[in-house]
C-alpha cells in the first residue's frame, strides 16, 4: 500500500501510520491543540447543553 503522509506527503512508516515520522505526528497534534482542525457541532452557541444525547 502506497500511503502518503498528510503533513509532508512522503511515504508513510508503519510505526507512525498514517504519518511518516514522529515529527509529522507531533505537527498534526499541534494543529489540533491550536484549533486548526475542528469537529463540526450541530449545537448553536446560544443553545443549552442537554444531558440526553439519545434524542438525535
């Protein structure tokens, strides 16, 4: 399988998959910590949070 690192586009290394190295894995983690990546939310900022998550 010829996978490419999503950070630097080099060949991935099985040990660090889906990345090529620990460095690229850390770059990706840093992007999550800095808020560069976000998971979409269906809740509006002015809505109250509910305890029952089974309503959806």
